C-alpha cells in the first residue's frame, strides 16, 4: 500500500472520515489524502490569527507588551485559559497569543481576533495565496450560531445535542461552506512559511514556532511520535465530531515535515480516544516516508 | 467528476432556494452538498449560485443552465429505466446481517412494491458502503454510526435488542437483570471491521454500564445463538423471534440497540426510502 492508502485505511479503522497533507519543509515530496477538499477548521483558525498578529507586530501596528484589561463579562466560554477564570485579569497582547495557542483559550483568542481584525486575517491568507482558507469569525460567533441551529439555551446544551448517536446533526459548524474552512494543503503551506521565516519577520516567526511548540495536548499529533528524538509543534481544533491538528514534526538533524490532519468521526460521542489517536497514527504513516534522514 | 450527481445537487438547491432544505431533499448532509456545488462550479468554470445569509439565488448563468441540467437528469432517469428493462435485474438492495431475517424479507417486499424486481445482498456495513460508493448497490440498510463520506442517508432508526443468555447463568433467574450481571460471560459480536464505529459504540455502552466486554466473534444471529446455547457467551439480537433450547431472552434497560440508516449514492426515490423505513419499523415477525 502507498502511504496515502495506509492513511485512508487507518482513518476507516478508527471510524472517521479524514483529510491529510504532509510535505517535507523545503522539499517537494508529499502525501495527499483529499488535501484540496474544503474542511472545517475549528480552533485551527487560531494559527492564521497568530500569524496575522505577529505580522501586525512587525508592522508596528500593535505593541505586544501593552497591558490589556479583561473583565469577566463577555468572555467566550471554553474549557481552558481565561474562559474558566472567575476574576478580571490584565495581561499583554503577546500573552493573550500565548494562551490562544498553547491551551487553545477561546476567550483570549476572541479578544485577540477583535484587536487584529478579521479583515487583516483574511487579507494575509489572500496575500499568501491560501485561497482555500477563509476565516468567518471567532469561537464566539460559531457558538452563537450553533446554539441557534440546535435550539439550545446555552453552549453546554448545544454540545449535548451534537453528542447524540441517535440523530444526525446538520449544523453550519460541520459545513466548510458555512464556517471557517481551509484545506490540508493550505495549512501545511502556512506552517512551512512559519518555519522558513517567509510569512513574517524572523523574530515573529520564531515567536510563533515557540508558541506552537509549547502547545500542551499530547493526544493527537504528538501521540503518533512518542520518541524523545522528535519534537512536535502544532495547533488542534475540535468541535463536536470534528477533531483536527496541524503541525510540524522535527527530528534532530533532519528536515522538518509539516503535516495537517482533519477528521470527522462517525460517532457523535464527545470522548473518542481512537479518533484522537488516529490523527497521530495517520501523521506518522505520512511523515515517516518523507523524513530526510540526517542531513 | 460524476456530472449527473452534481447536476442533481444544483437542481435541488436551485429549486429549494436553500442549502439545508436541498440537503434534506437529497438525503445528504450539508457539507458534501456545498462541496459538490463548488466542485461543479469549478468544473464548469462558472458561478451558478449566489449564497447569502437568507438563502441562495441563481446567477444569470445558473438560470440559463438550470433547464439543461433538468433535461440531462430526466434523460438519465429514462436511460436507467430502459436499461433495467433490458438487464432484467431490478433494484439492488443491501442489508446488514444483524437485521432479522423477517425484517430483511419485509425490506425486500417493500422495495419490490415500489421499484419492481429486487435483488437482495446481505453483507457487513463496511462492504455495503463500499458497494454503494462503487455503484454495485442502489440502496442499503447499514449500521449507524458509520463513515458514509459522500453517500446520502436517511435518519437513524433505532431497533431495540433483547439479550440472549445461557439458561444456566444467574442473570437468567433475576427479576430485573442488568448488563453488569452478565459479567463473566463473553459477548458475542460481529468482527469489529464489519462496522468499526458502531462496534465501538456497543462495547462502550456495555463498559459504561459496568460490564467489561470480552468479545467472541459471531458474524450473525445464527452464530451468536450457537455460542449462547453452548453456555459461552451473551448476545444482543434485534430479532424478536430468535430462540433456542438452553437460551433465555432478557429485556435489559440500557442494552445497546441496533441503529440503522438507509443509505444510497445516486439520489434515491423518496417513496422507496419511505417504504424501507416503514419496513424497518414493522415489528419483525409480524405477518402483514
């Protein structure tokens, strides 16, 4: 079987539909599993937001160390970061970016998105030629639409409605045409730009790489590379049955490999370890044949 | 690209004026529908539809091409009907083996009443899905949840199951048995690769109720019944008539039901789909 066929078999075995693109950074060999089909980003949108932020810093449009006061009211719900804090906080723009990427903090990301601006994020994507990618809003917008579409009074009830296995939900959050969407190929191209210092200044790209490398979740891409010799930097995205991660896998002395994995599980259940793990498995099946060996 | 299928998407969206309603009519989810429209627009190199928050309207090009799309679809339907007459083969219906024999027969009868001669294939869900995608089947009753990719499918029909246990097992003598009381027995289930996601859901349902699942493979009710009669396993069946000596049927609250959907590739006749769902809801074994 070719690597792409192996990846497809792994997705099927895990009970998910999957899309993948992997490419050696600075190389041309790739593994393509429906890599140009539109897919739902979920929190992967925070990666283009990060790049737009460091670009704005480069241009002098924002002071990354400026203190930002954040009251409790109006914080976007979420499982981590500011979303779970009960008191007002003050922190800098770059620390908001750190929370946005390292723990996928929905509240921090929405504050940062309002400051950077949706237009700037989409203008950057257009400038980089990532025509398959479009950010339509932050997490707050997606959650508001979701509540309306499933007729739920709050976010918890909306996710409970999505998690039923006796129905098939049809919501905009699952439709790439109606929510923030990208392609697996667009995301590996953006990551390659961050690793090659071409999408922002070298200092800005180094900052972005550092945050992506500090991401805390080990259950997706990282789980596919359980080796001391490997470092994995990435950004996850999750909403209902959608589980994604895009990142860069590096082995000491080798050319890094960018890989983007997007999935939608057949099961609606909110906890599916197999669906998380296949993201790492699929990435390893694709990345291993693309590794350069010691340079 | 399957042009006819994509034209069918276009006509549905144009006629409904709304992606959600068109997806409902086609029996597919919205994502494959909107991706299909994009692919068609890319293939034809013309914008057919304008989307806004209220709905969808046709571009001048879309309005010009709509009658031609309808004409092609009508011709294709006529061609299929004519070919069916020549081939002598009728509707190709697939049914998952966990569906009871009586219900499978009822499905064949229902399909025949709508669509003429029927050829029934019994095969595991993953194979039915592949056969639908390859055009080797017209319509199939598959287990849910399953990865259907671009196939269309109807709602989830939930069929209650009974638990079969060896007559000598203590759970057989209890007034209100629970799943946890089956501890110590193996659980007879079809191989996981027959329907991976549905299999995992059954196992997780048992484990969540406190029953650790050791699977012993049984591809269908016949194999499962044999294992239970031999005292080796417990099994779940959607067949209300399935019985054997030394086997006791228990109704256990929380036992994993059999979840089914009617799935298709090419737009299915809504009357056929409705007839199949009606057959699934008949109490199997009921003479009708």
